[in-house]
């Protein structure tokens, strides 16, 4: 059976490496696990309530990516 950290990593990978706190909680990931992963350098906190796997290539437009992830229906092209 995978550990809580392994399960959280799998969920993050399935969401493109970025996940909001609400999505993590809905997937059964405890806040304690997220914060332990952040403190251990496994994930980065991009903004309040927004986490990204560490080690991924840098974002070209980090501010745009943060806003788009936090407010997914705010963008129209």
C-alpha cells in the first residue's frame, strides 16, 4: 500500500503537477501531508492554496499559470 506522500505525488502527477488545496483534500490528501511535502522540498507552494511538484521545468509565465489555476473559468480566448 502506498504511503500518503506517494499517493499525493501520484495525484499531483495526474493533475499535471499542479494542484489546489481543495483538489488535494477532495482526493483524500491531508493538509499535514501537503505541508510535510512542502517542508521537505518535494513540492513548491506557488501561492496560497496552490502547490506544484518540485523539479518540474520552470513555468514560462508563472503569474498567469497561478491565476489560471486558481480561477479556471476566468480566461477566454
